[in-house]
C-alpha cells in the first residue's frame, strides 16, 4: 500500500467573513497532524 507523504488543502486567497471555514480548516489541520 502507498503511503501519503504530503497533502495540500486550498484555503482561499482571503479570510472572508464567515469564520466557519477558518474553524473547519483549523480542525482539519489538527486532525491531519494528530494522525501523523
């Protein structure tokens, strides 16, 4: 089985007005980091 060595998540070019996306991105990053 192949091992994933890197991941790219497009986050947009500006923070925007809806903090929901920033919170979701933060949670995704923490989950990926925790998984190793």
